[in-house]
C-alpha cells in the first residue's frame, strides 16, 4: 500500500482517467399480528402485476385508520409505544434505546427500467426445483413477480426475489465506508470502542445482468457456475488490520458451499476460510486476520440484508403488513444518532411501507448457526430487508439489523460521475445490534469523512471479475 494510505489500482471502463488513486481503481477527483392479504407482489409499472394488484385492492398505500403515527410526527423513546406494532421487536428496542424517527408521507419506489423489462421478458420461464428450494431457468429481472399467499412455496420465492433484487443487478463498488462499534443506551455519550475503515465494498453478478455488458449472463457463468463475487478490501483502519480483506464466491449448485479467502498482510498469507464463518463478525472470525477479540457485530451474511445461501435455510411465510421503514433517507453520508450513543442513524425519515415477513431457520445438517431463527422484513417495492431480527438457540431476541435506504438518481447531491437516467436505491447506513449486551455497530455507506464524494458506483462497470481474485486482494494490501 502506498505511504499516503491510498490503495493502488488500475482503470476500468466507465471511469475517467483524470482521477485520483483510491484502492482498487482510480476514482474521479472531488468535484401486532400479520395479515396474509397479498395475492400478488406490489409492483408499480409491471404490466399485469400492477393491474391485478389494483383490481384486487392490494396496493400498498397504508390506510390512515390503521396507522398509529402521522407524517410530521417525531418518535423518540418517550413515545415509542406509538410504533410498537409498526416495527419489529428489535427495532422497537432500538427506539426505546434512543433511536428517533421522523415520520414522513409514504412515497413510491419503482424499479430501474432495464430490470422491469427483464422481468417481463424472462419471469414466465422461472420455476423452483422439484424440492421447492432452488431457482431454475433464471436469466434476469425478478424471478417471481406474482405471489400467492396460498402457495406453499411463497416464502422461498420471496427470498429468491431478494437474491435477484433490483438494487444492484450487474456490479457495484462502494469506495470508502466505515463502521463504528459502540455501546448503545438512551442519551448515552457517543464513544467509539472499535472502528473499521474499508477502501472497497464491491460485487459482481454473473447472472441477472441488465445494464452493463455482458448481458444478461456473463459467459463465465457457464464455466464457473458462480452467481456472484464479493470483495471487501483493503481494510484501512485499525492499524493492526491495515491491508487485510476477504473475497467470497456464491455458486448456483445448492450443495456447493461458498468459496471464501482472506488476506493477512502481517503474515503475508492468503487463507481459505470455512463458509460457516460467514455468520460471525468480520474481524472476530479471523476474516481480516485479527485473531479475534473484536467487538464489531456485523457478519458477512448480513452485510447487505440477508446474504446467506438460500438452500441452507427453511422458510416460512408469516404474512404481510404495513410497517415503518426508511427508504427515502435524506442524508448521505448518514448522520450519527445523538440520543443513543451513536448506535444508529437519527433523526431520519421513516414511512409506512408494505413488508413481507419471512422466518428463516437453519436446515439441520446443512449449516451450523448460533441463531435459531431470523425474521426478515422485506419491502415489497425495494425488495430489500429493511430490518431483521435474529433469535438465539433459547428463542430469545438476540440481534437486530437495520438498513437505511434512499431513492435518488445519484448517491450524493454533489455527484458528477455516478448520476443515473432514473432513480435507484442506495443503502447509505446499516446497524447491527446485540440486544442482549447493548453492543452495536453502525456502518456509514459512504464514510462520513470519505475523500471519494461519488461513493456508490452501481451498474457502471466500475469493477470487473479481475478485482475479485486473491492476487488483486493481496496486491491492494501490500
């Protein structure tokens, strides 16, 4: 790694040459109960799905009579009772601990037109395998745009829709993000106990590609059968982890586990990891070569919602409900909450959303997990889990994950390169909380002090498959 701390790299298509060096590639210079009501997924603009949804009166606008909050209202620990039935138990815990909410009017989220077109073109040929677990004949777009609550496989179909969701279909590269660990509590002073700064959070999908060639399937998929490639490197802080990182491959074969490698610059060694470590926190599991002892509470299976291999879990549909979620956040970078010890982003905009609720339980003999179950709350327009609650083996609430999303044509207001011809979703904040100990990790996507103002490059060809190799990871950390 260069002495100035910026990673080395090379130029990839889609980005200008007059750029300042940042890890990997040059970057542009700064310029209550659940009601089973849904007979079809709520999709604005998706032909027959929208027509059927409207005909059945199943659109997701929240009836005012059922809402306990109104736009313009501020929710704090003092009046948290108002949202108890509008959020998960884990989110309610966060509000009681000081995370405030600004209630705003619900707004629509539409899919990127290329994703919508691919759904119309390919979804009719998609089906589940005979055992009801694996997707077959998938090419691009949403696999299952029509959902029937009476379908015994509806939960699994919802999860596959989450896998092939519209937020990042081709590739993505988030440059400079950070995670702070702190102990949360109502009006607790903000004190960072641990911090991780990362140069790149990147992914490349080999199937479902709708905006960047090769489309819709990378020819490499025919050989490797990889659904996606993921990389997190180089870690830039703390000093003892500087230059470290890890890479992960997901395969279409339901019986093939993920391939995962980490790079430890201190030992100058690439290490192959057991995929079971993906349910552990990034540095505590040794992914970054720390040898344990960290207090960061995020694990790779929850970096961007629910990332576990679909076939490793059993799923049960718990229904759908109008609940609160953050999909039109107003900040970027996200703000540190001043009233809960910095364990969340607040105040931020929350609105009534239509969520699918799915229970995921580890399949015996397929995966070893410390969680007995995880409850996912998936937005029916964004197709992203807005929050998740995990329970320990004794059935007690253990972990909560919250994701703050925004819907814009650019990740930050002053973007000059990452500007899109249509609005799209960006995840700008994420928090993982151990509700039993009060330890929390708040991640800022991008970092609050990022020198790279564009931050999110989605479906721009900013990374290619060469970025996701152990040699590229090793060279970035030198």
